[in-house]
């Protein structure tokens, strides 16, 4: 698999069509107008293609922006629509490209601390947090610190407005994306993982498309050993960086 980072302004009509079809193949409730508007609000997209066929196997849209929190300027990367075809689940290309991408963008565009604002509608997405980051919230083994909870409320309120339900910590969209039957639900054996079990407990409405709001600081100090291997990888994962 080959990961590629492109500024959204450089996406071709073919790229956009492939992205929409891939999303629609795996989610119910995908509306083309909503997909197009969401894409317009992002500034970067990661495309994951099969190296042999060039077929699109996954993508993730990104929005990087600045904000002031408690008198300090911070930067935020928000992950929008994200999907990987099951045929590419064995590949780590998307996660490798994502971490390499954020590391590059962090050095070029950010000031102050950088936070990842992630909404998780499925356990597979949530599981990326403990895999690559030491501290993230919410989590099963400790309460969310007050300052992080406040930042979550502020960022989610800014981004999602009345669709954000702070008491539950979830976003409930008017037109939610719901995984199709073959990808729906959590296999019983996966609930042995305390992170996945926690995700089910705090976001029981994920079956109906509820998205759990999550936050972590993106920094070298916050990386797990798996994250550090990617962060310091000498191989160039991102094949195109344009703006």
C-alpha cells in the first residue's frame, strides 16, 4: 500500500468520486452533498492506494487550524471522514502515513502544543489511540483531567455546535454514517480488550452512528513504542506534499 498526502485543493474529480464511492460502500447514510461540504472544510487528505493497481483502498481527511486556549496559542488537527477497505486492514500504511504526515505538518505549520481531535464511531478508530499514544482521553483507566475535559468541550462545541452532547461526550450528526452490516458491531472476543470494552460502555450509540469525542496531545514525549518507530522512521511514507 502507498500513502499519499495531498492538499484538498489539488484533488481531482476522479479522486473525489473514488473517495465518495469507498465511503458509501462501507457506510449507510452517506449523502454526496454532506460528503462534498465536509471535504471543502478540510485542507489535507491522505489517500491510500494499492501499489500494483492504484485502486483507492482508504483515505482520511484532515483539518489543521489554530486556536487560543487558556491564553496560549495551540494547534489542532481534526480527523474527518476516514475509511479503510477491509482488504487493506492488514496494512499499516494509513497509520504510518498519518503519523508521518502530522509530524511533517507539525514542524511546518503549528505553534505551541498540537492536539488531535478525533471522533470515534467505531472501536477500530478508537483503538488507534492506545496503540500510538501514551496519554489520551477519555480512557478506561483514569478520569479525564479537568483542563483536558474543558478543551474537549471547547473544541467539540466549536466544531460541532448543537450536534455535540457534552453530558455524553458524543457527537450525534443529523445524517450519521452507520457501518454496513458486514462491519457493524463489536465481535464478542474483542471485548476482552479493556479499551474496546470501555468504548462500548461510553458510546453505546455507536451502532446508530454516535461519535465519541477524543483528544490527545501530539508530541514525541506522548508516543508509545509503536508510535516512536513510525515517528523516527527513515523511510518516506508521504509521497506527495503540496499546498
